[in-house]
C-alpha cells in the first residue's frame, strides 16, 4: 500500500479492476472545481439501494482507501460464489441490494493535502492567502475553493454558517456562499436525489463514533441500527446536537431514512496509512452490517 491515496491512484485502481467487469461498474456523477471526475462504483442488482461515500474532507483521505479495500474484498467474495464473509453470503446479498460507492468526493482537496501546492497550481495565490501563507496543507479539510463540503447541504445551512463564524474561505469550517454552491456537493446531492437510497453512510475520521440522528427527522429504527453498528465495531453511537448542513443531516431530513456518519479511527488527522489495517478491521464490520440493515 502506498503512503497516500490520490485521485490518480483511484484512476489506476479502476483500470486494474478492468471496469466494467461482471460484478462492478462505474459512472461519473460530476466534476470537481478543477475538472476531476467524481466517480461512483456500483455492486449488485437488487431493489434495495444503499450508498457509501468517503473523503468529503480532504485530510480524511484514508477513508477513500477504506472504501476501495472494502469494494475489492466484496469482488473477491463474488468471484467465489459460495464464499461467506463474516457470516454474510455476498453473492446472494448482492442479488437483493444495489450498493453505490463514491470513494473520493473531494479529489482536489485530497491532492492539495498529499502533494502540496506547486508553482503552476491554478489557485496558488488564493490558497496560500487562505492558509495563512503556509505551504503546509496537511490540515486542509475544504475543497479547492476553501469551502467545507460537509457544511454545504440544505439542512439548516444558515444556522450552521452562523455557528461556524467563518466568513471567508479557508482550510475548514467555511460553509460557502449558499447551500450546494460547490460542484462536489451538488454532484453528491443530485446523485442521492436520483437514486433515493434506503440507507447512506458517510466515512470520516476520527474518533471511533457513529452519528445517527438529525433534529428528530431520523426514523424510529435509526438508533437501534446505530447500536448494532456500534456493537460489531466497538465504536460509540452518539446522539449529536448543534450540528447542521452535513450530508447525512440533509439525507435524513430529505428522506426520513437511516443515515450515518462514521468517524473512523482515532488520532490526529490526517491519520497515518500505517493504521489502515487496524481501522479497516473495525470499519469493515460496519460497512458489511450496513448492507444487511
């Protein structure tokens, strides 16, 4: 495993998967500020529709690796038709459900965190100004416009903007000029509206916590599902308050269906790739159980 996972790594991974293959297909659901494709990968052909996404925050790029690893493990299970993974018959399950993965929602921001800012970068002067003239972008969460994509959704967006008290672009916490002002946020919102998923899960880091509620809009079964996800993983299911405008917030408000934010791993972002196997051991259990909820 490389020490990072960028947009180019994802493109190379898709080539290795030889997509579309008998099990996996993909489509482009939008483009980043800098024109990078935002890709969704599909497994299964069932009526129940589930969605997992990752790397909405740039310095949480390790979540993209977690999703790609999970996809590869599912495909390996499918290649052996009777293979049982942690008690789940993947081949049979994926005849009943369809799961869409968006592993890299913020490709420009991830590239900035991993590669820094080169002399020819289109937004060099703006980014340096927004980053207090520092060339260290390892703490950058936002997209390339300096907007926090997980504060971009039309779920009490105005209240979140006031709470953040961030009036200009920067590494984190700036909500933008309006809900869905950023192309990455619009892409995932439109994609979600198109498919009207039965359940969504958004991977973040860190804290080993599961957020499952939103202002009472969540369905009655959401807390029980969160407790199950917590039980298999050792994570803590948390009733969250004073937080708005996130992807799972908007999904819950829009559809009144289960939506979860998973804060994977523990430490200081960006989490080191050396923790990947340790994190994946727990997160894979959450991802797998989510398919059967």
